């Protein structure tokens, strides 16, 4: 869990409660679920219909079978690309740009006094929400608005699956001053396909051969210059 400086405004406490609801539903979180729902109601930062959705999620976390709850969470957020809670995965995938973006975000947290625990990534949505909860309300809203297009896509994917977690993403959008509207999403490739290794040589053909039995000619192409890796620039993911 990230370490943060407490802030009193209603929106900040609401953001913290939402951050907890999105975390892995271990025994600690399941035990806290009813208190989180009560805290959300006491803060009054969300509309009654949204609070009712969050009440239902909290009740499910508190009473459902623990093993089933945990496995459903893993299936939803760890095995689904469109529902991943790591925001930069939706923008940069596994490219080098994601690493640099996370370095920049981590530095933003450090300047604000937020210290993450080992193993947490700065683009993990619960961490993003906790950081926002440490900021004055207007700055928090502006910060969340910068990620609204990603949060809206995750919300749409969750709503498509009829997941009770969709209510949490909808609440985040509303706190950012955005409407919780579904957007059209591209079809998600099967997991096996998305993890498939590319062909070693990208496929071969017989161009340049006069007969199939003749040796394949080799063409050497000078590689294009590329930007130095992030590590060379002193950055690390």
C-alpha cells in the first residue's frame, strides 16, 4: 500500500475508498469492505445510484466465497487486456515508452511526498487514485481528467462484462467531472494469440530464386539508427 499524507476533503477520502475497492480482494480488504461502503456514504461525494452499486460490490466482497472472489479478480484484471488496471498498458503496451512514462509518473509522486511500496507500479489505478487523494480537490480533478479516456475504456470493458467493478470506474470518472459513458472498444484478441511468439524469421519466400531447388540469396540491409535505450538515458522502469 502506498504511503500518503492524510487530507480531509470529502473527495479525497472517497478516492481512497475507491482505491481500496479496486485492490486485490485478500482477507484484509474483504474485512474492510463494509467500512469502505459506509465511508463512501458518509462522504456524500457520489450520487445515490452510484453509492448503491458500490454497496453491492462491497457486500459481495465481504460475503462471497474467498477463493472464488480472488480467482474472479485475477481473471478480470490480470488476464484481460481491456480491463487491466495498469493505465499505461492501454497506451504504450509493452513498449519502451511505457517504462519512461512510469519513471516520469513516479517522479511526480516523489515530488508530492508519495512513497510506493516494493512491487507497486506507478500506473496501477489504485496507486493513481491514492496520489490524487493527496492533492487539493481542483488539482486532483484535473489530474484524474488526464486519464479519463483510459478509465472510460476500462469502464466500458467492465460494463460489457456486467462486472460490479464497473461502478468504481464510473465513480472515478464522475469525480473527474466526466460522464460515465460507454465507448466502443476493439475486439480483444484471444489470450493465447496475444501471447504468441512471432515467427523466428517472419516467414520466408522464394523471391530471388530462379528455381525452388536453388540456394536462397541473402540480402544485407543496413539497420536504421534508433534512439538509445531508456537505460542509457539514466531511466529505469
